[in-house]
C-alpha cells in the first residue's frame, strides 16, 4: 500500500479501499513511488519516472509529446524524438499495467491520443489529489466559521506530504515548475493553518514551529508576522521586536528593501501595546487586520 506520513483514511473508508485495490496510486509529495494494490510498480528508469510524474500531475489531461520531450531532453533532443519517447512509454506501460501483454483482462492506465498521452484519472490516483481535497475542505470550513475543523483539515492536508515534492526524480524544466508550484501551495496551506491556530488562541503551541519557519524562510513576511503576533500574545514583546529586526536586516541585505507596510504597521502596534493584537473569542479573523497574511 502506498505509504503516507499520516494516513487520513478512516475505518469508514474500507469499501473505498477495496474499490481502489486495482487502481494505480502515485506518490509525488515525497519519495516518488507508484503502487497497484500491494505491488510496487515504481519505474526504475529516470526518464520513465519523469514521464509518469508529468502524467500523474496532469491526470485526465492530455500531455503533448512536445512537452514530454522538453522535460526529458531540454535543448539536447535525440534525432528521433518520437521513437525514443515511444520506447520509454512502452516500458512504462508494461511496468504499470495489471497484466501481461496479450492478456485479455489487462488494462492500461496510459492512453495514447493524437497529440500525446493521458493518464486515466479513473484508473489512477495521486497524493496530490488527496492533499488538494483536504486543503479545499479546510478552506471551506474556515469560510464557514468552523475554525477547529479547518485547523484539523489543513493539518491533515499537510500530513500527506512525506518530504519535498518529487524528491528523488530528475527534474527537467516542466517538473521544476511543477515542484515549485506544489511547494508554494504547501506553504500557503501551512500559513492558513497557523493563522487558524492563532484564532483558536494556540499562540503558545505554534511559537516553536514559527521559529523554525522564520529561520528557514528569513524573508517571508507572513511567517514573521505570525511569529511576532504569537510572541506578543505570550508576553514576549522583546522577542517579537527582535523578529522584526531580523527580517528587516535580511531584506535590506538580500534585496535592498524595507519590510512591507503591513509588517511595519504590526511593528508599530507591538511597540505601542495595541490591544487589538490580543485574541478575541468573537471573531474568526486574527485580532489585527495588519497581522493576517492575504492569499
């Protein structure tokens, strides 16, 4: 079975798991892997792994041969691109199919179209789909005012990740963009979950996490704002001001700019002891409109 860091499945999903037994499952959010039932069908060849990754990230949509060629060979394409791609695709199909060639019950998960190839979404599923579904549900819960469910769902979405996206796949120009996009989405969900935790007065619980995040992303103003707010609510005004000084120095050194107006307003609110920075039980939003990141 495709391993997740923390499974979001429950005992009520047993029927769904039985239905999915014959489906191809592809893990993208961490070490790359693909399974059919208990069988590991992860491609071994680096180019076949790239092909499957591109198809899985575009499940249900046609991926053109030109796009696949760009991913596999960049600017050094072989003389017979179509033939080389067909050879890789043949090996990949044989690896993923649930039967031997000639078997009347054999099913293919990759379809050939006039302009390229398509991964059948009814025959395959990915952890990216699970992540997206949980993240959407979390955002919907937040918009409906159910902050606890929103926090739980967003945390479950983040738990689907087992490491950097496509961690052990050779990245061509197509997958480089996909990996960057996925990481950006992950960070957005992470920010939303921490914001939600702040509205639940969990500021003490998230200081350690935010301290690590601001060290890893020293110019991320959203993480800095969240850390400053959490520290202030815990009575650590000096540490909140120190966090602002660090990001101001980092932005000046790396980009030659000052923190944005939102962060500067938060800095002034901390200096003045603005009561609006304290949590309020009546609102789902962070206490100060200058604190919450905007997406």
